C-alpha cells in the first residue's frame, strides 16, 4: 500500500500512527477485496486547530472533528444501503483513494470518554475514514447500517470490540 502519513502534531508519533494506519487500512482493504498494493492514501495527523480550519474550509463547519475524508473519486451507491462502486486501477495500476485527516485532541477525548485505548479508537476512525474514501457513508439509516456493519467486521478481524455496542444498547 502506498500510504503517506504527514504528521503535524508529534503526539501522533508516540501512538505509532503510521504502522497503526497501515495495519488498519490493509485489513480493511483485504476485507473489501481491494488490492492494498495498488491503493494510495495520504493521511494528515494533525491537531484540533488544523482540523477545525479544514472542516471550515471544506464543509463550512468551523469546529474540530475526529476525522475528515476527501475521496479521490465519487463512488457512492445509487440506492440507500447499496454497495458503492468498487475502485478500479488507473492506467498506471494505482488506485488513488484520497486523503484523510485525524485530530489528536478530539480523538484522545473521545477515547477517554468511551473508556477505550487511544489506539483502538484511532484504528476505528481510520477504518471509518477509509470506508468514506471507498464510497460508503452514513447519510441514511440503510447506509449507516451497511457502513457500521463493515466497521464492526473489520475491527473484529483485528481483535477489536464493536465500537457501536454501547450506542446500540440505548
């Protein structure tokens, strides 16, 4: 996999963000039958201030968020709950998927609030963001069910708990 991680906040390095992202993406891509060797992703590991600026610039929401994604191509499903269009390699054999950004403080706060390790929450957010790059979303209940189901399956393959278990119980 061609993964470029740009670290703007050094706290991400103490978490081992690059190997964490590599493993999460490799497992997710394998689960979805996408050749990881062809996939290209750039990920920005930043802080809340930077992601708030990006969120304002690209989504009109001047607040920090945990993860942002910019798909290289529109692959969304044509019907609610349907699978998105599978990615196909460019003529050079690569599959450009797009860009992700993660905000350290928001991720750390959410992990602490959930009582889970930061590495586990970050892994979930990387998988979540990657699914967005592949055309999955959670705009409708049917889309959310599909996307969350995939997240649970992928995280389970990595030995991680269902991140939605608590929210589903309420």
